[in-house]
């Protein structure tokens, strides 16, 4: 069995930001997963910081959750910022 990867504070913060946006819109994990073509468990792991979120998903989810409202979308960091670059 491979060693369990450590959850970073940055990943937890990013995941919590995404979850807060999703909760504000009342969207389910299942709907977010459908949008990303992933299952709800994967989206849950993104939000818990247990699974790395790739840049395309990181850009897509705030658009889904915030629509055209930049105040909602801009609360989530861009991939380069999230990666610490």
C-alpha cells in the first residue's frame, strides 16, 4: 500500500474556498462532479485538500459556482498562485 500523502494547509485553504462557493450556490457535490466529469467523492477530496486539483478544474469550478459574478469567482486563487509560483 502506498504511503498516504500529506494534506497541506494550502490545499485545505483552497478546498475550503471552493466548498464555500459551492455551498453559497446550493450546488451538490454530485452536480459539481458531473460538470467536471468526475464523481462526487473526487470533488469532496478536492474540497478536503486530500486530492490535488488540476488547473482546468480550478478554473472551471469558480465559473460554475459564481457564474458571471467576478466577486465570487475572484475569491479563488488562480492556478499559478495556488501552486505557489
